[in-house]
C-alpha cells in the first residue's frame, strides 16, 4: 500500500506556500507532502485510531459499497459516509461511484508526518 506524506505548518505558511506554487515561484519536490494540516490536533481528528483501522479494513477486504463496509465494521452507513467523505477530501480515500453504489478505496494505510 502506498504511503502518504503529511505536513504540519501554520495556516499562514500553508497559504504562502500555496500562493508560491500557484505563481510558479516554487515547484514542490515529489517527496514533499501533498496533504497539509495546521496542527497535530487537527491531524489527530482525521487520522485517529478508529479511522486508521477503518483504512486497514477497506484495504484488506475491498468492500463493494459503503453498506457492505457498514456490515463489516458495525458502524451506521450515514456515519461511515460522513467519515469517508472527510477522508476523501484529504486524499486518504477514493469514493468511486459504480452504478448506484459508492465503493470506498483506501489510498494509503501508512503515513509519514513532517512537522516543522
């Protein structure tokens, strides 16, 4: 499974970095984080023990839908859907629409955290 690099910087530094990239003043290296958080606290809300375990379950069993994942984990589909959408916004999960179902795909189960 792929490893995702995650960076932690103050909001003002993230904004400066984003503007420099948009203005072609800075080109990030391939190994640099693509996902940024403003604090360890905000990271821990998304990448908590339960969500990391959920990513492992998704990677191991490759559920065909959120409903199937709900049966395996015992979590309500609405709660799972909300959690998965948040994780998808950060690029940790892909939610692939197939007919009338949404299939969750784990993009990573390993994370390298870079804090400055």
